[in-house]
C-alpha cells in the first residue's frame, strides 16, 4: 500500500463503520411511516408559495438502509470528501446520484464554510453546488436542540431578504449522540421564472417555544462555475399509455440533473398522478433514475444527470401510471352516515374524530400504498361552499384483520364543527395501471 492510498483506505474504513451503524438502525414502523407522510402532506399545502417538501428525520434510517450497499471510494466520492471533510455521512447519500457526483468530480462544488453560532448552537453551510435547474446546500448543525425531530423551519432568501419562489426538500441524519453533529443537505429546484440568486441566505428557525432561536448564513452564489452548461434535446413525441396520451416535449441536461418536460393531454379520460417505475436507460444499459416531478398537465420530471457521460442513446421506460378515471375524482361524503356518493368504488369512510380545531377523517382504500401515491385531496367544501385545507395525511397498513386495505387519516384544518355533507375532490390516489412503455430520446452522438 502506498502513502497515497492510505487516506482512501482510512476513508473507506470510516465509511464501513458508518454503514455498520446504519445497519443496526430499526426500519421505521407504522407510526414512523404515518409521521413521515404527515410531514410530507403538511408541507405540500405551501406549494403555491415555495413548493417545499420535507422528509422527517425518522425516515433517515430507511433511506440509508436502501442506499448504503458495498462501499467503495470512487474518484468523485473521494474528491467530494476532500472538499467537505467530516461530512462522509451526508456524502454517502449524495453519492447515489450519479449525475451529481460527476458534477462534483468536475470541481463544480463551491466551498462556503460560513457559520452562525449563538445560544450554544451553530449552523455551518459547508458548500453548495448549483446550476440553472438545481442547487444542493450542504450544512452541519452542532449543539442544537431537538434535531432528532428536526424541530426547525428552513427559509431560503435572496439578496433582498425575500423568500425564493422555489421548491426544496431536506432530510436529517443523527450520527453521534455524545457530540451531536447533524449533517444535512437541502435540495432546491429552480424554474425559468426563478433562477439561482446572486446572494443566498439560509435561515433556520426553531419551532420549540422553550428553546427559540434563529440562525442565518448568507453567502454569494458563484454561478460562473456552471455558466452555459445546458443542453436542450427536442423530442416532441407522443406516448400512448393505456389509451392516455402524454406528449414528451424536450429533455434539458444540466450538470446536476436532467429535466424531462411533458404535457398530459387534458382530453384524457383518466387523471394521471404519476408515471410508474420511470427511468432513462443509456446504450450501456445504465439506468438513470427519477426522484420527483412538479406540475399538473404540464409537468417537469427530474432525473439524474448524464451531462458529463455524453450518452449516445437514451430510452425512456416505465411500467404504467398511477391514476383514476376523471369521473371518479369528485364525490360527496355524509359525515353522519359515512355514505360516499361517487368516487372510486373501493373508497370507504371508517370514522372521524375531533382533535383541537381540526377534524380527522379515516378512510379505507384497497391495496397497499407501498411505492404509490397516498390518498390526498385538492378541495374540501361544506354545504355552504366554504373551502377547507387538508394539510395532513397519515396511513397504516390494513384495517383490523383486513390486510388487503390501507387506513388513511385525513386532517381537515379548522373542521372540528363540520357536520352533514362534504364535497371532496381527489388529488392523489393509490391506484396503478400496468401498461409498460418505452420511447427513444434522440441524442446527438
């Protein structure tokens, strides 16, 4: 072994130790799954202002169990660790994104290293990587209260102190209980209407009234690192999946991700919530995964970037879609009799209860919601036409001994006094249509 190899062997040893810690973490139980989804659904109502979503810290163990396999130190991973020493845990999650790791290996990471410290706690933004589509912000928290539950709100501000009109997500990871250091990253989506700012402020606000505090880190954003790095691939092909038409308009490759723009035909008979098992496969058989999508009929789907691998061929593949017949989206619900008029045939009301100012309504839906959409609503109205928000949803498998169904609890905000009939419109539903498809994406050699 040469001296040059020693640091990498030591790094791999540390990562193996981390993996051993992750392997002993329990997979989240039913209560955990319910709490995770509640957090996701609570965040979704902010979509109009900043499109934020979050993953609760209690899901970190499951994510790590999925993503930490055989650990080998790739050049990109080693490069990243050298630039952000001590953050191997977060890096180990990021390295699953092939495109992001390639971008990091191209020295596109901007080092920051700015800390805000007070009240015994500190937040340090270690570095960022950004292009016109995405920004990933890496940070550490030390000496902070309630990081196990991640009892903090995050805001992203521009140079004028205004909220950035962006979507972002984050997950927390707890590594060392003796010397609490919480490593995290924020994943930000930009649009044409909201490009990366010249100056960024990341704000952490404690939700704990007993331990209040605000931490702010402000930094310039070096957009020159990825300036001009964008490749537009026209497609303009139409997929027909189980009779539903989807136009694939174009693919745009950035250093950090590929954006596939699609148009769902508004004349389709079904409402398509999402395409199932979607991936891009290159000429070598490598699959480039998707992690999220935004939009309704006009939709952007985000994949790992192959910007630096220059594929000669790309094929879009999927197994079908999640959706419902449009005539099944609207239904009426009698809270007293639990009778549902309209809607999908398998949907049933199980009961309801009041929690503070809110009404919790329990539904039963057929099948499992594993790897599927949860039941959610875009509109709830009472008999007077007043509209109510549904910020929270949770679920647990089965109902009694019936494991072929899933119990879903919907929170109707300020609905404690609701009685009689409700008019409800389904936004998402765990219904899958199996209809495999593929489409060649033209790529210039």
